[in-house]
């Protein structure tokens, strides 16, 4: 049973501060609040808490997951936005179910997170021409949704080489490439024509963005493999975008490595909620189209 909680969110979004002001007294009547942070200012990785309530939308949950770093706590999301795949409770539903949550009447699902290492090569190996990364120019990011490598202004095609577990697999030419987790499969990946993955799978989906060759199609592969992307040709605005929030400019000297993180994202599920219900409610997935009949005169 949770004894203390984080209350997190994005204060820049409309209604988040106001909802937090109303919810905090209610939450305090059921358990202790370790911290209220609506500005994503605090390092939560070493602070004690049993779970986190995140106000806003899925973007706020992505930020909270990175903010908690390598000490993840179960997250209960409250949707104050539009779609809300991860934040699927309304404020009134939170008030109704939270006393049961305090008494442990919920289940926790575990989801794949990734580490994305972006490095800049200082030289190439003479034998293979592969880049040797300069350690002082390497950065590692923790993420939950996806890594998108995209062309930017002036929007010329970029050229990417993908290796899996050190084996060169293919070379993509086009607008970019997405490497997505199952949680992220209903985000940018889906818009780019990739498949929806069951959220608890241990897999990545690799989805080209507007590939030059029509033979390139999305591929699902194991999360236990290491995915390496070398930039072979890049326009001036090419960037790696992590969870739609961290933007890193790229050049032909950069290499991106994506692997399973040593921690998992934990999502609280209250009774009466299922993944397929969320797909039906949010995407109208699997429902019959509503054709409107008209009488031509």
C-alpha cells in the first residue's frame, strides 16, 4: 500500500495547476505527499515515494518517467489533455478509485524502456570504416516512447545505415527512421504506418519514415538486441528526437545506439480498464465505421 506519493505534471498545460490545487487536499487525506513538482525541476531518482500521480497527458507521463530516471515508481495518470493513452483516468475517476489504490486494489504492468546513446565519431577504423566514438562527446538518454531520426530544414533525404547486434542490416534513404517501444507504437510509429504492439511485449519496432524504396517496411524485433544507426548523409536540420521532447542535432559524424534500459516503466491499472478498451475508446480501433447515408435528389 502506498505510504507516500509524488504529484507531478506539466504546469505549462492549461488546467494542470488548478487541478493540482483541488486534488492535493484530497490526496493528503489518504496518504503523505513526498513532493509536488509541476515544473519538472526536481531529480526524483533518489527521493522516496511509493507511486507517482501524473496530471496532464501522455507527454507529462513521458517527462515523469525520465525525471524518475533509474528508480521508477508505479504511475497513475490523470488525463487533462486530449487523447491520453497512458493517462486514461479523468479527475473524477481518480477521486473515485484512489481510496482503493491506497489499499492496494490495483495491478501494475511493466513496460519496456530504452537507453539511447548519441555519440560523435572522432575517427574511423581503417579496417571497416566504422566510427570510433569520442567518449567526451557521448550522451545517454532514458526514454519510453521512441527515438525518431528525422530530416529537417531544408528537408532533403537523409541516408541511414542500421546494424543489429553489430550486423549491418540495411540502408535507409528517406525522411527518417523510428525505433519505437510497444508503449510508443500508438504514437509517431502508428502515424508513420507502423503496427500497434501489445504494450507489455519485449520488442522494438523499426519504422521508416517515407522511405525512398518501397521495399522498406516496418520490422518488429527483440528488445534484447542492440540497434545501431550510423548517419551516412544528413541535411542541415537532421535531428534525433527522443520521446518527442529531447531534440539533438545530428551530422554524418554521429552514431545512435538504442538498447533495452535496465529499468522498466510501471503503470497502475485500476479494475475495469483494459488495453483493448483504451484502443477502442481512443482510436476507435476495431469498431464499425459510422457511414452517413444521404438521399440524393
